[in-house]
C-alpha cells in the first residue's frame, strides 16, 4: 500500500472537451423499452458523447489544453512537463505525449511521457505529476487524461456499449511552496487483469483476422477479441471491497475526517456502484456530483470532467477540500485528498 503526501503543488485549472456527437440509450435498439428504462435507472447513464471516425483522444486533450492555457493566460513555453494518461493513444509508438509536446508548442526541454491507465488514470496521474514537480521544481505542468473508449466497443454488446463515452481533459498544476500537502493512496492488483480487457492488439496477442471474428456469448452480447470485454460483477465486488477502505486508510494517514471535505468526486463507473460506495462511507448525497447521466463512463477523463461539469461555479471562488477516487481496469485504484483555491474551470467544449 503506497500512502504518501506531496507538498508545494496546487491545481490551478481544469478544462474538458467532448465530441459533439451525442447518443441516447433510449435509442439503443438492442434493448427493449423496459430494458432501456432499467439500464438507465441502475447505471444512471442516459446519454453519451461518441467520437466520429478519425477523432483521437489527443485531439480532445489538445483542445482542452489550448483552451485552459488561454483562459489562464499562460504561454505554452512555460510548461516544463506534460503527461498523457490514456488507453487509446494515437499510435502504438511513438508516445502521444511527445506529439502533443510539439503540437502545443512546448519547449524542447519539457519532459513528456504517456501512462497507460484507464479508470484510475486521473488519480494515478496526479500522484506521478505531483511527485515529478516536487522533485524537479518544475513550475508548471499539464496532466492530460482521456479516452476514445467507443473505438473498442461492439454495438451488439449490451454489457459494454451503453456504458462508455468519449472525452479528453487538461489539468494545469503549479509548483507553489505555500500550497497545502496533497495526500495519495495508490494500489493495484494484477490478478484481476482479465476483468476489463481488450484481448488482441498487443504483443501478447497480435491483431489477426481472427481478432475480428464475432462470437455470440449470450443473447445480446456479441463481441470479438478486439472489443472491450467487461466482467461487471467482478468490478462491482472489487470496487465495493477495496475503494472504501482505500479512502478511509488515507483519511487516517492524513489525520482528517471525511465530514470536513466539501466534495467526494468518484470515477463515473455507474450509479449503482458509486452510490453503494457513497453509502458505505456515509457521505451525504449532496457532496457527491455525477456527470455520467450525460457523458457516461469516460475512463480517465471522468473525474476532471465531473469537476468541470458539476463543480465549476462552486470551486471558482474560495477554498474547497476534495476527495478524488479512481478505480477499475488493471485492476488499479487510488484516492487523493487535496485542497483547491479559486480553481479555474472552463466551459466544456464540443469537438465538431
């Protein structure tokens, strides 16, 4: 269990971008009307934004970053570190962060690398970028998180297709010795790696003609080896077992009380799971924002997207204390305790 604190780093601003193309689960014909109603009630997901052909995660993150830097009146040459967290990179190689370094006009002395994580990507990413900034004293850095999850979905698979949406976000962090410490609890369990997996396309199982062969697992679930496979019950049980204790252990480490925090922002997995975690932790419902009704599960973008979508006005002026929790694919999970002051959140952009 990796529990640690990092001082001198503050979140300055967050921006998010989603595809303009919107799909409604009320229009998902693989389900009957009663099944659609039950799906939306249990998952909380009514609409999602889905990328059109040719749109990459990096496009959404780039747009978010440009918008955020403009809003904050920061020159891209001031950025000394850029980290891209995604499981849908532009290419197998090179790293997408390197391409974004050039595309955003960052100086050549900037550090740039990718992190291959999904659901826990934002919380993991915050721990990595904060650690690097603290050790190097880099003044300003960009954390870009997002996914085009729809790229790996099969419309014939009702267990995954209605759940995921596409989004990209940018978070600017600054080195500030006066900032209060950020606390992290970062964990992983690779024994559950098959619970969320795309089986073909890597070195272990290269893409082949067989990768695209569709198989009907059961009625309403037809998928191929290049499609995302999700064991919902495994993920539900894992999350309910591990996430609350992860957060409580971090609060104990930081000598903090959960009631002293203004908001608890979770990865937007699904409403039933997230509400079960909230109730187990005994957090008031008005402290737990949701964006999944309009955007679905947006992987590593879900936490910052939710902050921008639901908390922008509340965090813009004054100080707030946030608990962030990301959990899922890997299996991996992490929680963060942090404070914000006059956090800048831009309007959510739509990518045409």
